[in-house]
């Protein structure tokens, strides 16, 4: 994370929320994780959206391919990538129920904020709903 935000403690997480990362909709949405926040040797992309007029941050070639599918899907009206699953206490409870250890930040021991790859808002037949999409 040489150029990105420091995300190691609860204080860092609160500061990010105060700065509206992971919040908003449409052009006002700021992804929780941006390409400059994550060390990677893989393929990450910042893509100017047509449907939602802002830069979208994808952290893998698979996410980029999925983004283009969503971008050109007629039913998708909003795309939010790297969407945070908040509060961490909720994802901790889910981890406990599934008997999976919740990821922690090594340097602080605080629970890491988990994200889903995409939260899509869709509309069809006069109904609007959101779908969470994550790859494993």
C-alpha cells in the first residue's frame, strides 16, 4: 500500500468512512478499496463508467470482465465495486456461524473490513433490487 490509504486499525476504518469510502450511490460512490490501496502483481484496472459516470476500480481481470457484463446489461442501473460489508462485527458473526476464522489485520489484530466484489442495483418490470456478486 505504498501510495494508498492505510487500512490497519479501527481508527483507519473510521477515517475512511468519515471520508465516505464505501458509501454513496451512482457517481457519488467511492469504493472501499481502490487499485492504489492494494498491493498486486496481477491485473487491476480503473475504468471510466458509461452507465455510472465515475472511475470503477477492479482488482483482477475476472472483475474487469464482470464489470463490462454489468456495464452493458440493460437491467443494471448502478454498479458499486469493492463494496464493504459493514460493520465488521456482523461479518465476524457470519464467520463464527460458518466456523471460519475472520481475517484480521496482522499489524493491529483488528478485524479487517470485508468487501464484496460488486453490489449491482437492477431494475426490471417496474421493480428495483440489489444483487451482491463475489467470486471465490
